[in-house]
């Protein structure tokens, strides 16, 4: 039976891990194990996880609301010498960047959706994804700091279409391998293509909005029967939704403020430690 305390714990875990390069999938599986659900996750809990993911999407959409308006050509107007012009850069970040950054991952996720769902319910692939993703981020940062990667984009408005597409291709790995971390693959991928740490993080967080909306929307439609049946307590859903929203908002805002002080290798160490914990508590 689901308890309201579980909704708080799961909401916190979702909000903390969804946008950081640590794998929300791995954390949710491990948390479910610690809460006593084992490998047989109740259908009600799967539906609940979809709801709290929507809360995290809403939180990051609010953080990047001005960028969203820019992409849709709804930026604020400014008057310059009597002429009304867009205050946001005309050649800056736009919808083409978004499409190039999300299309490869969405296409791969749709084509291999059944295999991905099956893979996601097994802990061994997620454990290895934690390790592989950690190594990938560690190597990326080493190359980046050695000066072997030429930095060409300090902000999102300087990202080229080629860079956006390459990041989209790299993101395929996280789309088909649960636990690899979507944010980890995009941030590190952005750095490899020449983006600054901040530009890579901004791009990663921004394209998470359409990707997660599409993926979570698909899962929601697939689980409509659970919502219609009313088997989930409204208070349980609402508690998890609010907690996930608040935590996700705080995490993204805080992460962007201390970005330059937090290295990818720290997240890599954390992933290795989580993989070890994963093995001890779940695999053995």
C-alpha cells in the first residue's frame, strides 16, 4: 500500500536528480527498493512517477520561461530610435536549435520504446550505465580542462546548429540506455563540441522540457486507465507533485548559480559510489 511519506521521499528524489547528471532512473529504482517495493513496482506507483515528472518539467519551464518566449518569437519589445525591435538576439537561440537537439533522441526513444521499457526494469543495465556515464563525464572534463577542446560558444545564443545536432546525437545513448543520464550526456556532449560549461548546462536543461514532455506525455496516455480508475489518492499525488516541483526548481536555480565551482568529476565520483551502493543493496 502506498503511504503519503513515500510521496514525499519520491518527490524529493525526482526533484533532486531529474536535471543533474546523476541518473534519476537509477535513483528511483534504488529508492523503490529501499521503500520496500522491490522489483515489482505497483502500477499506481508508476503512474505517480509520471505525475511528479510533470512537476519537474513545470519547474524548469518556469526557470526558462523567457527563453521559451524567445524561441516562439514572443520576446519583449524594446524601442530603439523610434523603432520597435526584438530585445532578444535575432540570430540567437531559436527553434531550429531545439529541433536539432531533441529529434535524434526522440526518434531513437520511439523506435526502441519497447526494448527501453524492458531494459529500464532491470537493475544491472542501470548499474553499468551509472559507471559508464561517470567515466564519460570524467574523460570529457579532462579533455576540456586540458585545452584540447576549443571553446566556441559561451552562451546559448552562440551555439551553432552543428553543435546542437551533435549534442542531439550524443543524447541518443541516454535515450536508449536507462541510467546513463540525459543531462550528463548533453552537458558533457556540449562541452566536447566547444560549449562553455554554462552554455552546455543551459542547453541541456532547456531541451529537457520538450523531451520530457513528449516522453512523460506518452507514458501518461499509456496509463490513463490508472488515473480514470481513481486508484491513486489525490492527496498522495498532490503531495508528490508539490514536493517534486519545489525541489526541482531549487536544484536548477542553485546549480546554475554555483555552476563554475562544481566539476563533472564530482558527479562522476558520486555515480561510482551510487553504483557500488546499488550493487550492495539491489544486486546482491
